[in-house]
């Protein structure tokens, strides 16, 4: 995608965001945003062929870009891994909630059944960013479990922020991370890894269904 098209994409997303508190995120608000910056229907179709879903993804990913730019290795130096995760989660949520009226509408759109797949992918990408920024290089099954856990913390903490405020959000993040750390310590003492056991079960079931070549 060219820089000019990316810039136009961002301009349209911001124009739509300006009307989202009143109109929500839908085809009507996309048309209203396009009208604000003088785009035709054909130009909107070129910039955002999936309409509101594309706008949702653009607005969400702006928060990822903000965290990527602000939290360098130097800014996180000296922090323990759990402190990095907590700091990055709070930073990502702060970026998501610059305008809470817009964020309410954005999350309302993403939580619709037909958009949950997109929301899960966006959460996963944010969780992946947080772990990479924290210095995680695991490529085994822990790579996936870590991102799944942080995706869940991010989603629930965002809902807490929007319904109960910043203090409740931070308390929830601390509580969730404590629970994750406790689980990891318990798991480390086991003679086997739960993830390995699960993979072994899947492998066995595959052999039973498809034969030893599975």
C-alpha cells in the first residue's frame, strides 16, 4: 500500500471517529466521515473495501503503533518481565481510551457476533506486540498460551476501564498478572507440562482417526 493511500485511510478513519459518538460505527458513519473529507463512494470502496470493519481495524491498530513508538527497549530497561507486561498493558489501554466515547462505539462494533473474529485477531496482535516488547522469544507452545492469556487480560481490562474506570482497570491487571504468575510457578513444579499433555492427546486422537501417518 502506498504512503498516500495509507494516509487517506487514516484520514478517513479519523473523520469517521469524529462522528462515531453520535452515530456509532456503521455504514452511515462511514458515509458521514467520507463526506466530511470529500471522498466519493468509489474512493471509500478503494480505501476501505470492508467498510466499518476496516475502520475498526485502523482505529484499533493506531493504539499498537503508539505503544510501538513510545515504549522502546531503553524505556523498559531494568523492569522485570511482569512489570514490563503490566506497563505495556496499561500503555495499550491508555492508547485505546484516548477518547472513551469513540472507544465505546468501537468495542460495541467489534463485539457484534459477526465481528468477533476480527476482534480476536486484533487482540492477538496487540498481545503479540506486548510480549515482543517485553523481550519474549519463545517459539514453543508457550508462545501461543502467553498471547492467549494477555489477549484475555487486555479484553477484560478494557471492558473494566470503560465501565468502572482507570483505577478498577489497574487493579484488575495486577490481579490477573498475579494469577498468571501463580499458575506459571505451579506449572513449573509439575513433572510434565500441561501444554505438552494436551498436544500428546491431540496427536493420539489424530493417529486413531487418520492412522499412524497423522
